């Protein structure tokens, strides 16, 4: 087999069983032509099928992946300016992480490293910059060009660079997040906390006791303001896994010091896409999933942009459009039905636990327990059309408490022109 430029011959063979990465193992399976392994004493009998493959085949694929994820440091130095450089051993180990049996991986990586003649020094290919550009292109497109029509747009011949097609392509890459290691299940009866800042907590508590869910739940349809993951008019349930985080997140945008907090109980298990976790990397050897590989590898960049601060001065009506569309995508597009999204709170104190949670539940899906007396004019019609109604979340007056927020000012400076730190200038203690 012809070797790529920069890769020299290897005389070793490796057992297929030593290749843990299933994509790589499948790629080299048909090339197995040896019964002996250079890294273990096992050997197949004459009557048995070949169980080992030439390291030339394996090493070539590792080298190809390395040259995708990294570039020649010599060329980059002269054309792009100085970047951090890595030696070949580092690059091979980076690409081969979790690929080979740990008991022999260091020997395999050493042999591959010796077979790579050039380059001697490598730099990161900065593929994350392609991702960041993709995010920025998506955000600019939906904010200023096209935000409502994108389903099937990229399949139209000759129109794949139109705004709807670019949006569709970006959204397709988000599917990599909907996998088991990114999901969290809230069991039935678990509490999710939601806070409301008021001038007098106990006065509000007394007035709200007859229907706590109405007073502490999401805004009714048509009256909700634009949020990070909901468009204006679409009321959804924003909460947190702890009362403290709920108060901090709410107090950040309020002048009041007292918070009335409700511990809403889930009435069924909820499947939440949890961005405090990170998606598993697809195999780097699966070229058809390299876009998903980049999304997973640079998950921190994605989450940072998904949760970045926006000043609530009216500009959120435009600035939140990108994340609102992403919220709608995860609500309706995945094959596996999700109930909401969770993400990290930037206001956690050292050692503090908790995260933000959005549940796709409207004001009609959030009820008091016991049920409050409300307008029942449509109740009979709804029961006839949809059957018995079970809310997603309920709130009992016994699960409502008053908290007090204390703030302090954090000073940063002196600063230089253009220093735009999005971190809040006041926090809750």
C-alpha cells in the first residue's frame, strides 16, 4: 500500500484485538494478513484466519488524522507567525488517545512516531477557528438575514450558500450533543427552583399563597419577554437545581433584595440535555463525522457562546435570536424527545453546586398543589379533547420560602481600550 508523504515503512504487526477504536478496527479489518503480533506473544494457528494487521496500514491512518488536526510547524512559522509547537511524540499521543490497548499503547505510539519523517514540529490546525467562524456566521445570519426558513434548504442545488442553507448546515451539527452522556434525567417528584424578586417577600408570600404557581411560574403566552432560549411571547419555565442559584440568577437583573422561591416538583421524569456535561468525541478516524468531532472537541467554546451574557437593555431581542433558535432546535428536532436544557451558572461560589434548568413547560403546564380555583371555562373541552390533564410541574405553598440577596461590587482595572469583559460587575453573596 502506498504510504503518504512523510511516513516511512513499519515492519511491525498489531493484533486487531489491541485496536480499541472500533472505527479504526473496522477500517483495517480487511487488511489483516498476519498471524503474529509484534506487541504480544499471541499468534494464530495455520488453520486460523489472520488476526493481525501491518502497522503500515494503522500508522498511515494515524498519520492522516494527525495531519488533519495539526499542521507542519515549519510552514506555519513562516506564513502565519509564531504558534506553540509540538513534537511528533506529543501529536501521535494526542491522536491515539484511547485508540489502542493501554498495555501496549506506548510502544505502538513510539513506533508510529519513529515512522513519521516529516514534519518534525507541529502546530495546532486551529480547526476550532472554523467552528467559531461557523457560530459567528450562524449568529449573524439569523440576526440580520434569515431566521425562519431553513428546513431542507441546503439540499437545493445551486442555493447552498444562501442564508437558510447555512443555518440548516449549522443546526445539523448540533445533533452530536443529543447522546446518552449528555443527558440527565430528573426523576418524578424532584424539585426545580424558581425565584421572583420582590420589594417585600413576606407580603408577596401571603398574597400568592392561594395560587403560588400562578405567581411564581412562567409568564402566560403572549406576555413573556424574550429570553435566552425563548422568543418574545413564548413563556417557558426557567429555574435552577438549587434555591441559591435561582436567587442569584434572578437577583442579577433586579434592584430588589428579597426573593420568593418556589420548589416546583416534577410530575413525571424529565429528560434534560445537560450542557454541564461534555459530549463524547466521535472517532477521529470517521471522516464522515469530523464536523461532529469538532463540535465535541470544542464543546467549551460552544457552551460559552450559548450562555454568554447579554445586557437586558432591549438589545436582547436581537442578540438572543441565535440561542432562541438553538433552543427551538433541541426542543423539536431531535429524534429522542427532550424536556429541557441545563447549563452552568456563572454565579456559583467556590465549591457551590447547582445549575440552570429550562423546562419546556408553559404556564398551562405549571399548576399549584392543591389546584387553585381558576377560570374553568375551557377545562371540560380540554378534558374531552386530550383526556385527563397532568401538569409538568406543581408547586405547593409549603415549598415556597423567602430569601434575601446581598450584593457586592467587584472592581476590575485599570482597563485598556477595547477591554470588553462580559462578566457581571456585581454579584450575589
